[in-house]
C-alpha cells in the first residue's frame, strides 16, 4: 500500500528532526543519545516504502513509548507529528 501523503509528511518531519537530534548528540560526544535517536528512527523508512496501518500502529504504540522511556527531551516537535499520525489512524481504522 502506498503511504498516504499526510502520514508520509509527518514521518518525514520526524526523520528530519530525529536525524538532526542524532547529529547534535554525536557532535556533542553523546554516543548514547545518538544511538537512542537512531533507534527511534531506523524503522521509519520501511514504513514509508511499505506502508501498512498495523506498522504505523506498532510505531506509535511500541516504538514511541520505548523512545520516550529513555527520558530524552523531545523538543523537536515529535509530539505534534505523533498526534497527526494518531489522528490519521483514528480516522482510518481499517487502513
């Protein structure tokens, strides 16, 4: 299934800001934080290229809470994008 444009836009924003966060952490010498950021992002390209609502739900219900459990600040606007993705899922229950 093709990734819906609204979903793709939110994911691309998360990738953009997440990669920036990983780069900043790397330049600051914080390898642990860079790894957390990379772990958060690594499945998103696959979600874009092989979209399925169940995969998006897994990202929001499993991967996002895992990322948040590290206690890293999310000042890059991830929450707004996560909210967009959750709203899309709520409006497309069957995908």
